[in-house]
């Protein structure tokens, strides 16, 4: 039983932290973007996205020329 209580507390902390990150990313103007790999939520797939250098938010897919620059 004590494991389930600890798990519940940790999941609550994780949700609180994710909410804080989401608030910061929503308020960011994303002034500088850089192509980078990101993982999907389950961690099984990676894709290239334009990511804010400041807040680490995945903002958009790269243009073909941005993708070429990233690959070279």
C-alpha cells in the first residue's frame, strides 16, 4: 500500500510540474527557434520539430530549407 501512496504523490507532483512548464511555454514569444529531435508522449517515436531555444516548446514543423540545414 505504501508504494501506491508514493506513486500517487509523485504523479501529482509530475502533473503540477507539467502545468508549470505549460504555463511558461504558453507565455513565451518563442524568439529563437532551432530544429531538433523530439519524442512523442509515449517515447517510442522521434521527429524533427522547430523548438524554442528559450522554453523548449515544440512550435512547428521545419520548412524544407530548415530541414536541409538540420540534416547537413
